C-alpha cells in the first residue's frame, strides 16, 4: 500500500530468521501542483502504482482542482502524487481524494503522509470546503489505519462500490474541516 509506514525485511539473527521493521529517515520532498504541463507525470505514476487504469476525466478533474492535486518530488524524481476533485454541495463544497500513491522504493518515508497533510492544510484555508473524503477498499486495513492516524473516520460501508476488484465493498472515510475562529470573528 502507498501508505505503508515501514517496509519489512528478513534478517538472520543468531542462526534464525526474524522479521524486522525498517524505518528509514523521512524524505525531504517538494510539491508541485498538477497542471496541463505535468499531468502526464501523474498518469505515469498511477500506471506504476495502481492495478487499474483511470479515465481521462479523472485527470481533467485533478487539473481542475488546482492546488488540491499535487506531485511529490525527491530531487528531480516524481515519487508520489495525490489527485483530488472539488465537489459543490449545499452550503459549500467537499474535497474528494481520488488517488494517493507513492512509488514502492519511497514508501515508509513519510511521503504519503506529507501529501495528505499538504492537502488538509490547503483545505482548511479554503473557506468553502466542509470536509475531505475518499473511498477505501474494505480489505485495505493499512489504508484505513493510515487515514485514521490523520484524523479521518469511517463513516459508512458502501456495498459493491468497485466493479472489477474483490472485495467490491468500500469504506467511505471522511475528515471534517475544522477552522479556528479568527480574532475578528469574536468581536461584538
């Protein structure tokens, strides 16, 4: 999973094998918004990470979401990305996370966490947004833990959400946008 906190490896210790968790230092990544000029990098990244092919509409939505879709760069390499879309609802808007992914060699280094935290920070600054949400396959326990650690909650189980994936069910996971009152909001 793109949000794996550590890779596991097998080592020999005293003549026997043991599973140990490795935690490498977090990567110092920079972010770049997904635009027409670099959306192909997001396509390539997603082809490397995900077992499904996304339609052109998903990439159009990512570009239209402006700063809410980002590529993570380590040196000159795109190592991760997040693609979102903004959806108008009564009383404001919601931000839907369509994909979050990190290339396997760079997982467990905080890239996925930084991508989601970057989006959450921008979401708080957008007065229109009420919450951030996404769907996660019910069998993907690592992803559920990852999002819970970032303040998301499982809201419901959506039966038969996926068409060609087993199991087909997904959790709808969301995090409300909580803003601190501004001093001028407190004046009478």
